[in-house]
């Protein structure tokens, strides 16, 4: 009789374990939606740098997560066209958590980019 009890206990624990793995697996496989990633990236960058993230100028999904280029107001001046802006390259993991960032260029808001395509 104790053998039957152990069998039913182990079957119950196997089912419980399987359910846990299934629900855990579905959480892992869920990638955030692009808009969620954009909002979260801007918020995380603003929190880390203390600067206002004004826009996202590029965005792509990568093998490891997401890559963005975010335009940030670095120094507000009067008139506004003289304010200093910067582009930050931001990397996020598959869940949308910021894993790294770096400033790739700095420019005055009112100036056209002399480098052509950017």
C-alpha cells in the first residue's frame, strides 16, 4: 500500500512540476512588444543619466534583444535651437532591460547633420 501512495505522490509532483515548467516557459518565451521596449528604454536611460530622452531615432530587434538610438537633451539653452542634444546607442536584453548605453554623437538642436545620412 505504501508503494501505491508513493506512486500517486510522485505522479502528482510530476504533474505539478510539468505545470510549473509550462507556465515558466511561457513567461520566458514572451518577448515584450516593441512599444513596451521603446517606453521602457527611454525611462531606464532617463533614470540612469538624469537627462530627458526626447525621441528614438532607430530601433531594431537583435539576436540578444534590442538595439536603439535615443536622442537626449543634454543641455538646455535659450534659444532652444542652441540646446545641446546627443544620440545614445542603447542595448537591451530580450526582456527589455537595459544592458548598456553610450553616447555616439553630440550636436546643437538647430544644426543639420554634416555627416549626410544621420
